[in-house]
């Protein structure tokens, strides 16, 4: 019988076989050429969600000029040889923007970066890579210095297990202040199935859905609306036994998303039909009150978006949508859950998703049916 140390060694050796890596330094000039030749994909569609300020960008360029250590860049090699950036997009985008070569998702050139005041090199203020005002243009000597500066790249090779690069992306970004869980998932999905990513984005922009949620601009910027689309698709038909075993909801959504990305074509049409039918029905009946708290004492819907209400109402209606009739009194049914002990005892900010979801999703399936 193996002891714990032997088991650990066997497990390490087993999973090491799934990941094949390489590592070497590359000059910035060569990296820029790889980007221009489309051999390096930094996914420009994510520029809008990354939140580096001009000051942060300027400090990074200052760090390169000062010769300060730059953290490694992580990329995954695709089967066609192109490198997908897993970690370091903001830093690479800053370099390319400063060099006047960065483009957006529509292949349009982004306005070049003009440096702002930095901590040490005060003379960098208003400096550009190219400028009509020669006093503000970086000298050829320092352009060459930047081009020759080395960046350390860690490469996950194409023969690695397909999930390895997405697991690495998640681990590198989870816990940081830069990205929210759905932003991480979206970046992962772009790498595995960009069509599914575009589809989720399209569904999140459906008028009936967005009007029902009434999310803040910050929620939308952090793709919280897209997370709710994914939550709806994943949880709507899940067996109650599987729902009862959900631990960390973010890990669960990520794992399920990866599975769905491999079978996207098999469910896309039907899930899109159900999604649109569900939210058209909800919005036509109760407008933007569907996922707000109903205060029984005041007989009013108040406050903002409630995830508990969404999981109960949207998933309950979605589960039964093909049998619900137009005369179904949805508003009264929604009001009833706010006076239901199963719902009230398992919702609210103090209740974990692992406790909330196994209780209120089955409740919604029972309440929102004919």
C-alpha cells in the first residue's frame, strides 16, 4: 500500500505529462514584429475591460528604460504556431501602443501613447515614440534600447493538454484586482471557442434581458451580465443532485463553460430559443422588477439586482417556459417567493452560493410552473 508521499509523487508525475513548456528571452523589437506578423495574439477585444491608466502605462515604459526587472510573460502555443497571450496582455499592449502599432478588435490603429508624469524620469512627460514635435520624440538611441530589451516568455507548447493554458490563465489572474471572474472566463473562452464567446455577448445584449437586469455600468464593464447569461445556460436544466454538489460557484461555472465550449454547436440553437423566450416573457410581465427585492410590508419592488431572485425566477421560468401560458400571473408568483421561508432563509448576502443554489433553484422550478 502506497504512503502519502508516494501518492503525491505519482500524482505530480501524472499531471506533469499534460503540460509541456519552454522558456526563453526575446527582444521587444522581435516581439513587436511577431505582433505585426500576427504570430502573437493579444486579444484586442479585451482592451476595453483592462483598466490600466495612462499613468500606469507610463510607469511601465519608465521601468523598461530604467532596466528594472519585468515579470515573465505567459503564452500558449496554438496548433497553427501562433502564441496566445495568457498573462501580460496589458504590458504588451502598453509597449505596442507606445510604439504606435497597437490595433483594436476591428483592426483599427489605436491612438499612440503619450507618456505622462512618472516618478523618476520627469523628462518623459509628453514623450512619444514618434512626434511632430521633435523635442517630444523619443531619441533613436532609446528606441533601440527598448527594442533590444529582453522580455522573458514562458510558453505552454501546443502538445499540452487543451485545458492546461486556461487553468494557468485562471490561476495567474484569480485573486488579483485586475479581473473579475467572468472577465477571466471570457478570456479563457476566446481561446477555446471564440464563437461561443461572441454568442454569449450577443445574448447579453438582448433588450429584454438587459432591461430586466438593470445593472450598473460597472457591472456591465466587469461582464456581470455575461456571467448571468452563462449561469442561466449552465444551471437551467441541471439535475438537482448535481446542483446539490456545487461548491465554489466560480469554479463550477468555469469548469462547465469549458465542457460546453467543446459541444457548442449541439446546444446553441435550442438554448438561444429558450433564452430569448424566457426573458421576453419575464420582461413583458414585470419589466425591470423581476430581480429586485419585493418588500412585503410596503408592497413594492425596491433596490437593485438580486442574484438570489435571478436564480429563482429566471431559472424557474426558463425551466418551465415551454409550458407556461400567457395568463400565468408571474408578478404574483414572484411576490410569493419573498414570503417563502425556503427562499428568505437561503438568500441574501450572508448565504454562500453552495447553500443558496441547491435550495432556491428547485423552489423556482416548483413556483414558476402551471
